[in-house]
């Protein structure tokens, strides 16, 4: 039986970077040479205590422009691989378009975190930041 309790997600910030469209973005953070800045909204800045330059963070993003109606895709757009269910891929098109990125911290100033490995485009909402295990 489905749970009908609403889930509310509030972004904690945004990413700023040179990538302007989904087509500009690397397919995965492991393929990215892009830098950017995580802007943490001021009301969440206190949660940044303990972050350090050089560490790797796990960032969760809401892919606000991704399609949510596809359940099968060709992995990485390669039709020779056949259609696969989205849960077996890293496709950004999913019922809940949450992206996971691992980002190396290059600098921290106030509520801004400069990072390396960006694989989402400018203005993508930031949902959460976690320490990489």
C-alpha cells in the first residue's frame, strides 16, 4: 500500500558554474573537470561548520528540468545497449530527479563552497551536503 503522506523538500542552496544546460554537463562527476560554487543559503550556513578544504563531499541536487515521465532509457543514449529501466541507470530522468555528486572542496568563504567535479548546470537546486565516508 502506498504511503500518501506528503514529502516536502526544501533546497538549502544552489550551484553556480559555467555549465548552462543539461547538454553541457558531464555524464557523471567521475568524468568532470568542472569547478563551481555551492551557495548555501544563509539560514543553513551554520550547518557548514566542520567542512574543510581538500575533503570530498556528497551533494544531492534536484534536477529541476529533468523529465519525470520516463521509466526506461537507453543508457548514456546508446541504443545498441537496449532500453533499460531507469533504476538500473544513472539517468537524470526519473520520478524523483535527485542527483548525487561527489565534489572536492577547493575553498570555503562564508556561505560559499568552491568545488571540483561539477556535473549539474548553473542554478540547479542543492538539497543536501554530506561527508563522504
